[in-house]
């Protein structure tokens, strides 16, 4: 039996992880969760999981509310509710935990991924922003502590599976990271001035949290994934091509120096990469939608030319290091938040990123304090850009 700590349990990835655990409850046990504010959902998870012993609540008000609501549950097993960062660290390092899933969204997940990297455990990583912003710090820490990081972002899990059994990446010639293209595929940025938040959140293939769904609509998600891949697979950015694949069936392709290309395919369903990452040597079963290969119509097209500027910033980040990733990520988070809150139009998301990135002042210091500082300064800059657009 493997005991799982699910960080970001109340989100979309959290749902998929819970489903995989439910289908394999003889091998997988949910022992701990974390969330930010969604007390009602956390309570539902709690009721469904009798062996759930540890709950970490990030938001202080939500923590108090959660404790008050849980008071009347009989203490059938030792249960512990926590809130302080040191308590999260203790939980991550708790001897009873075998697998940690990092599924918090955005830069907010960096702290937990950083702690998990020290743990020496198996870490399933969904939170791409923590690698974009902290890859140069976090991955060496993971290596030093023999922490096994397995990506569950579908493209990275696909690459991981395609590389499986290879001795290293020396024989890799090229890696194609596929992109669905989001709801606005084949539209240029100038067509997107007046799209609504609802339209941008209507992803054709995937049901995900709001932030990553907007990132998919702008294709900034693919830029974040390029940076994530560069760190996770220790390859230069020029090994990676970004290609639009509207069906989201082929999740990425690895081409070797001998001309073989290997891809991983499945219906768009996050439970597939999660099940793969949860398994040890043998795969674990889940119910899944089989692909009907006789009716598949797969197509691939080039990354939209008007998103090459944003892609080239991501490539610059790959070449200059993850402190530049902090800037790219924070500018994007502020831009997306401003779009969702109706402060800026969709097309202005790019402008906020470009202008904030142009004004960056990046320290070379590689520490968690420095990352937090660059993130904070960038958010101030990005908010100024938003303000200048809205005035
Ligand atoms: P959601 O927005 O659905 O869920 C986010 C989770 O993080 C929630 O549990 C939320 O708690 C928690 N959270 C938010 N802010 C904080 C905080 N400050 N401190 C602690 N916890 C916090 O996101 P997704 O599940 O869609 O995405 C999670 C990560 O996985 C992202 O990095 C995303 O890019 C990546 N990813 C997601 C995919 C998907 O299919 N959804 C696919 C590939 C990658 P609460 O609910 O209480 O606010
Ligand atoms: Mg992805």
C-alpha cells in the first residue's frame, strides 16, 4: 500500500488523482491533502476517505472555518489539521508518506514543490509554474536528495514515457511538444480583442482549472511547458519544437538519432498520465475511453506565427535561467488574473508579458528568497503595466 499526500486536492488535477486512487484503493491510499480555501470540497474529500489523517489549509480564515466544521467528527483515527508553513514541511517529510502530488496551481505551488524536492520521496509534479520559476534551484535539490520527480503534465509525462528504457537523452534528436491550440485555434491575436472570459474558458478538449485554461487559450501554456521540459529533461531549448495538434491524442513525440519517432497517445484524460506516474514497475488499471484507431483523424500544424514572439521569450528564458522564468511566469499570472477580472482584454495579456519582461531586472542569486523577491517585484511591475493599459 502506498500512502499519498495530495497537495492542491480541491482542484481539477486533485479530482483526477482522487479518481485514480479510488480505482486502485487496494494499492493506493490517500493519507493527506492540502488546499487553499475550498472548505466544502475538502470536507467532501474527508468524508470519502476514512484514512485521511492530515489536512493542511493554506488560507488562515479557511483553516479556522475548516477546524470549526470538522469538530463534530469522531476521532476514529489520528487526524491532524495544520496551517503553518513549518507544519506543511513536517507533513511532506512525514515517514508515513510515500508519494507527494504537487497539484497546486501557479507560483503559489513553488513553496510546496521546493519542500517536496528535499523529501527523498516520489513526487508527481503537475505544478509547472514551480519548475518554470524554480527549476535551476529545485531540480539539483531533488537530485541531491534522491527525490524522484515524475511529471504528470500530459506532454511531459508522454516524453517521460517515450524516453523510458533509454539510457539517457544522448540519442535524442528532437522532441515535439504538442499543443491543442485551445478554443481560439486558427484565430490571430488581432481577432481576439473582444473575446469573453467565458469563451476563453471553453477549452475544446480538456476540463482544467481557470488559470491553465486561459494559458491554453493564449498558448502561453505551451511556452511554460517548453521551459518546464527544458528543465525536467536537461536538454537545450533547441531540442524542442512546439506543434499544434488539435485532437489532443498524441501528447508528445521523441525522435531519436536513428530516425525512430516514438509518441504516447491516449484520449485527453489527465487520469492517464497520473495512473502512469503512480505505478511502480507494473502499470495500474483505470477505466478509460479507448481510442478507435480506425476512425482517428490526426492532424498537426505549425505554431501560429503571431505567437512566435511569446515563444521566443520562452526560449530566452530557457537559455538565461529560471530567474528569468520567475519574471515570465509572474507577468503572465498578473496578466491572466487581470483578464479574468475584466481589467484588460484578452489580446493585452501578451502586451503585459512583453512590457514587463522588457523592464526586468533579474538577480543571479539562486535561492528561494531571491525567487520570491523577483516574483514580488515583477508582480508590482506587471500591475503597473496593467494600470497603464486600463487608464
Ligand atoms: P485548480 O485551480 O483547479 O486547483 C488548484 C489547487 O491549488 C486547488 O486545490 C487550490 O485550493 C490550490 N491552491 C490555490 N492557491 C493556493 C495557495 N496559495 N496555496 C495552496 N494551495 C493553493 O488548478 P488545476 O488542478 O487545473 O492545476 C493545478 C496545476 O496543474 C497547475 O500548475 C496547472 O498548470 C497544472 N496542470 C493542470 C492540468 C489540468 O488538467 N487541470 C493539466 C496539466 C497541468 P482551493 O481550491 O482551496 O482554492
Ligand atoms: Mg500540458
